[in-house]
C-alpha cells in the first residue's frame, strides 16, 4: 500500500471516519443526524479502504458523489440546526468532494496526455 500515490483516498477515509465517529463522540445530541452520518461515512470508509488495499475500488467520481451527499445531508435530513453534526457533515463532505474531483481531473488529464 503506497500512501503517497493515494493521498486522496487517505483523506476520504479520514473524512468517512470522522462522519462515522461523530454521532458517538461530538454530535451525539442529534438523532436526525446519526443515520445519515453513519451510512454516508461508512460508504466513504468502505470505498476508500477498498482502493487503499489495492482492490480497484470506486472511481474518484464516486467518492466525490458520496462527499456531495454528505455535504447536503444536513439540509436533506433536517439537522442543519445542530452545530456539531451539521459542521461535521459539511466539512467532511466538502473535503471529500474537493479531493475526489481533484483526483478525477488529475487522472483524466493524465490519461488524455498519454494517448
């Protein structure tokens, strides 16, 4: 496992871990936030871990899509008024979208220049 080549997957893994751990540690007061944070965080964890272990994994676009879902989840599930849970979703989602799109665009430009 070469972490220098898959830094975006490490970031996505850490963002997913933060989302999964949030309902248990710092965002436990919001019952509406628990399920979206757990499910979307677990999806990020699994897709990033799958890629880190060298099993192919999800494309960077899929990781960015999971991040986008996490980013809009406070509004979609009505926990935008709960500070800790909402900020966890917004920050983890935004970071995942940024690194997912960055990696997808880097991969695409690398493929186009080699052809």
